[in-house]
C-alpha cells in the first residue's frame, strides 16, 4: 500500500512563509500541502509558466486575483472547505486566511512546481469586489458516497470531495480502474481503506496512491462522515470502473 502521512514530511522553504510540504510529483503536475496560520496573508505573486489549482480542505478566506479582464484593482473569490479555484499563468494572486484557525489547501501545479517561476508583485494591491462562495452541487457517487466533483479536461485531471457515511447499507464492493491512477487525501474523520487486498486506517493528513488495477474501497468507522479528496489522473471516467 502506497501511503504517506503528510504531517511527517519536512516543511519546504517558500517566499510566503507558509507551512508548505511537497507531497506528490508526476510528469504533468505536482501537489503541495499548505497550511496558513490564523489571519495570515500570502504575498502577491504570479507564475509565468505554471498554472495552479487550489483545493481548499479546511477553514475559509478569500483569493485575490489581478486578471486582465478585471478592474485595475482586481477582485476576490471566497474560498472555503470544498471549493476549488484555478489560477492561470501570469495572473497575480494573493490568499488571505480570514479565520482564527488554520486555512488548509492542496496546491496543484501544471507543469510541476518550479521555485524559479515565483515572481513577487510589488506596489500593487487587490481591493476589488468579492465573488460569493460557489460550490459544486453535491451528487450521489456510484460507490455510495456523496461527492462535489470538479473536472479539468484540458489538464486531464479531476478532483472530488467525497463524504462517506457509516452506513453498511450504502457500502459497495471494491472496484478498480484500468487507466486511471487515483490519490486520496483524508480531510477529516476516521475510517478504513482497502487497496489491493490490504487494509489500512485513515485519518486526517493521510495520502494514499491507488495504482491501475488495484481494487479499492473505503468505509467510515465513526458516526461522523469520513471526508476525503479523490484525485484522478487521467481524469475520472465512469467507463474505466470495473469490479
């Protein structure tokens, strides 16, 4: 079983002074786990070649963007657990934690993150209007979970927030994919994961990789929902689900 406890990884240096851990690196993308301290604000910066996807897993705040089609002062997007935000190359951006708790998010970079492609923007600020929070509509998943799905066909990757209840009637038998590799990040709750005939426990901060043709399934072991982020690359395709 391919498993990492993210909190046990070393913290990487970064210009914004955040608690950043480099977790996954694939040929087309990389993923870092980031925790912002209470009321923290990142520096306004941009990437000239990379584009990013922020997957917010805990807390809430707002993402400021200086886009070509916005006013000179830019605009903000509300961010909260369950929201996903795409940032195109050459778009200056800033993230603000508006809570007295931590703001946790996964940062996907396409192509993989390059520290030389981080460019600070000086003498500019974002102070425009604010988009209200816009979450995907929750859907029933084939495996018995409830999900908030997000897909990026041009990047051939998809993410979904899933919540698994402790209800034996909703549990499905393990399934596998022939093409897709799947990664699972545990946001909250406790549960059990089955991968290729091997069982493991699940709790906050766990990161699992499921290779093609490995049967897998999850269950919640407490009255609270088990909340996870499932990442599929190539993007999830129902035609690539087998039992």
